[in-house]
C-alpha cells in the first residue's frame, strides 16, 4: 500500500513541478492566446493520424499472439484500447503491464504476454532511434551525441536477438528456479525465439512498428502545422525525439502530463521555435492524445456491457 501511495505521490510531484516550472518561466496567458489561434483543420488531421495508430498497434500484438491462444483481431483491438488507456492513467508506467493481464484473459500465458510487451517496447525503441538518426541527416540538430544513440540502438537490437539465445544457452540454470518462475521464463524464451526465428517475423514486426510511428510523428507534425510553424516533417521527428523518449521513462505525471511536454518543449526550442509556442503545441498534442486514449478506452467496454446486459 505504501509503495502504491509513493508512486501516486511521485506522479503528482512530477505534474506539479512541471506546471510550477513553466508557470515561473512562461506566460500562460500567452499560451492561451496561442491555443486560441490554432488551425483546427490540422488538429483534425493530427487526431485522425493518431487514431490510425490503433489498428496498427493491434495488428502488431495480434501477429505476435495469433498462435498463442489469441484468435481474434477485434478482441486484440479492444485489448489495445484498454492497454493504452491503463498505460496512460496509471502512474509510474505500471499501467503498461496491463497488457500482460489483458492478454492472459484472452488465453495468452503470462510469460508469453510479458515477452510480447518486451518485444514491442524494444522495437519501439529501435524505430525511435533509427528515425531520429535518419531524419537528423537532413536537420543536423545536436540533441544527443550520435555515439550514445548508436550504443543504445545496438543494445536494443542485441536484446531482441540475443536474449532468446542466452536463455536457451543457460536453460540448465533456469531449471533451478522455482517451478512457477521457471515456467514463466520458459514461456518468455519460447515466445522470443519464435518471434525472431525467421527474417519474415522480424521484418513484419519492424515494418508494422515503423508504420505505427509514422502515424505518431504525423500526428505530432499536424499539431506543429496547426500553430503555423514553418517546420518540416524530418524536423518534427528530430525535435520530438525527447518527447518520444520520455514515454519510456519509468516515471510520468498524472495522465502522462509533465515529462512529454518537457521533452517536446526542449526539443522544439533547440530547433529554434519560440518557447511559449513550443510549450503550447506540446500541451495541445499531449491533451489531444490523452482525450483520444480515454475515448477509445471507454468505448472498449461498451460491447462487453451490452453483452452482459443481454445475459
């Protein structure tokens, strides 16, 4: 109980510190004025782009679990809606683990569900870093030293391909674990091995992850254009890198607010955007995604409720 309270308090603290810092350094009245002048047609494009990430997210999970008891894409789409919702509202990224629980209810074991979550996060990390490195060839903005990103990229790729090998190599040591823990680790090993066993699987998961992040970046770019900023798509990808990376941190504010806006504001300010405009666009982008996530999260429960009412 104390641990949960500490996590909630940490999320509240992050949110409070975020708003306190920008309250002291930014004129929020000016932020409100900028928000009033947004071009709503671009906000609509941004919202549509973000909505399109959902079927892609669902397909990625379905592809990985289709042989593990999950036989319905529509069910996977509902799982995706709820996973995004819980991941956003539960503090300290604990909500991300809801995917394991939701997949278990769909017939996928805990070990396999954990492996799926690990895989999609590793592929997300690889795509984010690759996108930044490629787009930065056209932008040349010095946010993080390239060698650090290459090192992280190598570690992520290594984790994808070598973790199954290491688990298989030392399976005799794993057998000494308690039975339940060993079964879970063995399920993770099998899922990881099957997922990266063929080039086709790697290419499919990689391509789907790339398409998903394209829509995410397109959504961000739509918000930037809504504020009439002369920024290209590659520049948006590079400048939003810190905001995207912030989503992987084990700490987040209430509703996901705080860390993402901070990374967004810093990235676009380094690109030359006015800090108030950068903050305004970051708040709009994160609020838009938050509302979409909450909407789909609520909608995902409607079919279940109706079905229960019919029983």
